[in-house]
């Protein structure tokens, strides 16, 4: 039976029941939970150190009212990072390769930053739609362009994450297929292909981390524009 390269991105089913929710809830089970003991284990200490460092760097340019988003942004970072890295394991499914999932993350959070801006500083938020010193004839055109650029932000967030992860998974599958085909025919070429596959796998680990960070970083920049 011929299997398409894109079958790995289809939502898994078991006895007709979709397993998408199970794939999205599994990372939370694997993460260490806080303990009431005075001394915690090394994994929990490492997780707390990473969260403190990440949150401090992320919220550094944001004003104090925006620090209320620290829990949301840190949780989103850990969640996306876990999904992206677990999706690199064999026989696993990556929910963040689905555009609908990524848009479900991006759109509500982007809308929240926009509503905060219109609530706290409506005049300044509307002023972003029209640059200062614009000629009179260009005002309607520029307002339409700036509005479209504002509305396209959550789409760009979701498409960027989906495209990068999908391209990496497809490339790994293509090279691994070539490796198994070449192994009995040309072992030397297959060895070089395997080395390329190993380097690509390491690169995809970096891409999974970077894309999760970029997703949250852009949301923090949108928040920075809309808080006083």
C-alpha cells in the first residue's frame, strides 16, 4: 500500500475516536509538578530556572501592567516547546503542524492584546492606523493597508509555525526514505545520507525550540505595543 508523505500530518484516530486532545494533553502529564517539600528534584529545579530566566527576558521591555501576562506566555512557551519536541520522536503526532491548532493559539491571544490597547489607549491605537504626515489623498489607502497588516498578524503567527514544522518533518521523512532505499544498494552513499539525516534531526530540534520562542516573542511584542 502506497503511503503519502502527508499522511503523518493527518489527525490520528483510534476506533473512530480522534486522538488530537490526547496528543495535546500528554505534554502536561510529562512535566514535573511543584512539590511542597523544601528540597525539590533536579528536573523541577531546572524547569523553574528556565521559566524564571525566560519570563525575565521576555517581560524586560514590557511595562509593568503587561507583566500580568507572564503566566500565560510562560505556559504557552512550555506547551509549544513540549509539543514541538515530542513530535520529533518516532511514531508520534505533532499537533502544531495543524494550522487550525496554531490559529487557535494565535488569534485569541492577539485579539486580547488588541482589545487591551483599545481599552487603555484608544487614541494611540487608532493613530497606528495612519502614519503622521500622510498626504490627504493617501489617507484612505493607508488606513486599509494598516488595517489589513493588523488583521494578518495572527494568520502570520499560525502559518509561520505550521510551515516551519511541516517542512522539517517532510524533509526528515524524504531523507530517511532515501536512506533505507540506498542502504542495500549503495552503503557508502547511504552512510552519507544517514549522516545528513542526523544533522537534519539536530537542526529540527533547534527549529522546534526557536519557533516556539518566536511565537511567544511576537505575542509579547504585540502586547508591548498595547500596554501603557
